[in-house]
């Protein structure tokens, strides 16, 4: 759904000379009242866990890896395991249905242009429509970067394929690998009988030899397939100490906090909003301007197996209060441009241009 822009004035009012104040009331107005209903956001803490699934498949010559290629600790058992790569934490704004306001245009009012998100959260006042669109999926990029499977048998000679036993076949493949390494060395040293004419040809030849060596070596060392996966959760912020946010298992990856198969990732949230703020004005039926949030600060700490994964302060609406922009900012003699943070409802920028 495209984000909507609402103009809080009609063509009939453009010729009026006097300027009256813009009225803001709590709740949604109906009937003949003309204006815009908007919401302030409340924040949720979003935690993204970036993980990788490793799938190990042993090579068909894994038992001969030590004998022919001096590769130690090569397992002959398939294995699947997960690793946690990193954790990112941020705040995300969601509509606060308990903080809905209606900006009413009175007669002879020069009312502002307001832009709302598709969820009805106020984004800006008297600023050009941003036209922001949601980010496109990265699936296409992931497909393009996925390496193609190489048919290793297309590199094997007739002698190797006709070998009488698996052990003999492994011995011949190992000799082929050593031959490839020797070919690369002669090319790099410039001692090959048929040297490439330029650097581009040299690169192509070396890349082809490297691909063959890697594919044949995997017949001994095995293959490991890596698959990235992101696990996302959201938490409503409140003061807490060492609560389980999610769990992580080497066998299952990131899991829900109720899945006892994983080790817990703990979250601690501390309200850092020390200064006393003036009381909110939202209890009044009629407010003296456009209401906005003054977010507080929260110290968020994530720990896993005794290690700190995240430790920083985030802006949290629930730990702050609310204020208003005075009506005088939106009179006919000046234009006030306001930009809000849609995640917290706080002010990002206020500019006033006298006319």
C-alpha cells in the first residue's frame, strides 16, 4: 500500500486572509469535522540473529586423505550444525492505538500538509511527499551469488575411471592433483611450454586449474555447504533483568525462547530516562498543537553463554513522554517544516520559514 499524503485545507479556504489556530483533539472525530487522524508510534525492540547452517558431506576418498594428501582430521561422517554469526538490535515503530489524534481545521485556518505512513503514523508536516518504497527482496542477489556445482568426474581421465579399486582410484586422483599443482607453478614462474600471451589468458588458465584442484581435493576432504538464515523477534520494552529473549542450538539454530533444546540468549533492559520530564498533555480533551513523542533511553544488553553480544542504548517511546508543537508555528505568516522519527515519534527536524 502506498503511503498517503493528506492536505488539511480545501481550495475554498485559500482566499481567506485571517489565520486561526489548528485544533487537536484526542480520538477520531466523525461527522462534519474536517481534518486528519494520525497516530503516534510506540517502539518495539527488534533483534535479528544472523546464522549459518553448515552441511558437511564426506568425500568418497575420505579414508585415504591422510595417506595421499596428508590431510588430517578428515571425518567420514556427515554432519549438520549451526553457527551464530552476529546479532543486530534496533527499535521499530508500531502504531499506538492508545495515542490517536485528530487535527481539525477550523474556519479561516491555514492548516499544514501532513504525510502519514501506511500505518497512519505521522511522518512529516509541510514537507514534500517522500515517496519511500519498501526495500526489494534480496533473494535474486542470493541466487546470483550461489556457486554452481562442478561435476568432478568430467575432469577425471580414462585411467582413473577404469581403476580396479577405490584405493587405486584415490591414488590416481591424488597424482592428478599434484600434477595440477605443478602446472600452476610452471605457469606462475613462466616456465610452461605453452605460456599464455597476456595476463588475461594467464588468469583464465589458473582459474581453471584451481577449479579442478578444488573439485578433486573435495573427493578427499569432503564438501561443506553453507546456508545463511536470519531469525527475527520483537520485544515490547519494559525494565527487566536477564530474561530469555530466544535460544540458540548448534543442531537447530536460532529457536523460540520456549524451545529448551537451545541455550538461552538473555536480554536486560534498563530505563535510563533519569531527567524528570514535564507531565504529558494528552489527558486533555483539546490540546494546544500537534502532539509528538519525547522518547526516553533504554540500555539493552544481550548475553549468550556468558559473552556480551550487544550492549548499547536505544530510544524507547514507552520510557519518555509527549509534548506538542504550538499552534503559532502553523499560522499564515510562516511555514513550519517538521520531520518525525516514525520509529519513536520524536522530532528529527523543525524548520520555520517566514513569509
